[in-house]
C-alpha cells in the first residue's frame, strides 16, 4: 500500500516537494533488485528552457529512508528541458525601452547578431549544442561554449517560425 503524504508545488519558486511511503507487507525496491523509485512528468506551459535538479541539501533536501528509518544513498540524475527552436536566442526589445529581448519564436537576424556578439564566450543564452553526449545517444546538450556548433544550429533553423 502506498500513498502520497506530502504534495506541495510552488510554481513561483520553481519547486515541488512530495513524499511517498510503502506500508505493510509490501515488497519494495532493494539494493540488490535496484530500480526506479520515482518518475516525474511535467506539463509544458511555455516556451523556453530550464534546468531540472534533485536537491540533496538545504531546506528542501531529498532524503530516502528504509523501513527502519535508516538513510538510503540517493543516486539521482539531473535534467535539462529546452523546447526552443535552436537558434532562437532573442527578439526585438519588448516592451520597448525595457532592455529585455525575450525569445520571439523566430530564428532571424536578431538571433544571428546576438550569437555573433557572444561567439567564443560561455553565455548560456546563446549556447544550444555541444558534442554528442552520451556518445551514440543522438543527444547534443549545451556544452557551455558559444561556438561553431551553435552557429550551425542557428543556420539550420534560420527563417523558422514556431
């Protein structure tokens, strides 16, 4: 028998906390059997990017305990979500006079100019892609450097509007 005993999501802070328990004579995941204890599914509500992380310290630390209350070592995998079109870095200033240049769902000259200014830096706003990681996965996550890979991604999508 299992049940969610805490469920708290604070969208304004970008946090979610929950707990789960297995009670009674229930076979669970053991160190020998291994397995996944939890999967989290997100509803996409906007256009952009975000890091996804499991926090193991601080006020909202992730803690695992066995049935005797002893701590269980946590092995977690952080993630990253990005539904932007590679190359959509910026758009025209919006609102005018604000100094803000949000994504505009178009890969155009604004993006090319911005990428050119950031070329060779570690600015994450213009960093879309890096080497395949893990090798053979077909996944090319950002590598922290604005370089030719990012220029190629922008070029492949130049003129695209979503």
